[in-house]
């Protein structure tokens, strides 16, 4: 079970909801993924305008927990305003803090992320900050009392997979809260690898929404995350420099 704050989930796949070719494809991809947490950018939809089409109308919301994010914010104050807007709409008291510090790389701003996190924790939110793979920053956020850490595997939407497994493994080892690998996942092997490193969950969007067949890819990601988690729990064999026969050398029949 994945526990975030006071909420518990069976699925370890968090799914983004943007850039799908149609609402129908999006709906089916969400269903086959098995995801119980759906994230979306509050600033990219008018949650108070009933006449505007949005993905929320296509889903049975009793089956999902919504995770609004603060994408588009450049400062802590902006992020807090967006979070309060989402909470006031009755969506959820969980918030993914996303404050971009570089418009080219779309990497998060560590200073503003720390500030926004502190402000939102003080407001009583369940806070999940999106960060780079900075080990010290992740530790500082844990010490502040966040409910999960969300380090990126590689730049948002790049599909480059896990670029720095060593740093991610350090973050996972030191974290006192769930570690959710977020951003840059491109294929099922990336998702499985993240889980094999010991991550608690994976959040992805573009890898599914921009796949040739988003529905099949959503299922592939579900299975990859389950396989990666089982592999981590089972314990990987050690690597060796030389070959080792898989059959015993003792007790061979003389021919």
C-alpha cells in the first residue's frame, strides 16, 4: 500500500491528464492504468466554469483522488494562491508544488519551492513538492514535514528516463516519506527501473499521452511499475565480474 499523509492507495502509478488526443482516449487510458491519483494543472482549466469542457466530467470521481499542481507558478506566493483556489473548489487538500525556475530546462526553483512548501504546510495542506534530484534539497523538504518527495528523473516531457540513478538512490535511502519519481519517464523500462531503485511510486504523463497507443502504454506502465516493485522487494542478485555456472559442478554423472 502507498500511504501519503492520511490517504492510502493500492496503485503506485500517479497519472497526469494533459495532452491526450481526445477525452475518450484519456478516459480509457486512466481506467486501464489502475491509477488512483490523477494530477492536473489548476491554471490550465477553469474549475469554476461549468460550460468549459474538462476531463473531470468524463470520470467517476468517486474512484480517484485528485492531485492539483501549481504548474505555471514562478513564485511561492503564486503557488500558494493556486493551491488555495484548488482547495476552495473542493477538489482535494493534497497539492503538488511545482514552481519552475528555468523556462528552457523547466527545472524547479529550489528556493521558491522551499518557501511555498513551508507556507502550504502551515496552511494544513498535504504537500508533495516537485524537485530536481538534489539530495540535500530533498532532505531539507523532509525535515520541513512534507508528505512525499517528487524528484525528477530528467527534464519534464523529455522522455529521457533516469539520468542520475545514484542521486535518486541517495534520496530514496535518506527519505522519511514516500519518494515519487516524477518527470522524464519515457518508457516502461524507465518506470520499472525507478521502482527497482526503491521508489515508492512514479508519476508520469507524456509517456502515455504522446505514445502511439496511449491506452496500451498506460497498461504497460501499470505492469512495469508492479514488476519493478516486486523486483525491489524480492532483492536483486549481486553482480559479478566473472561467469558463474547456473548448474552445480559437484555430483556430475561420469560419461
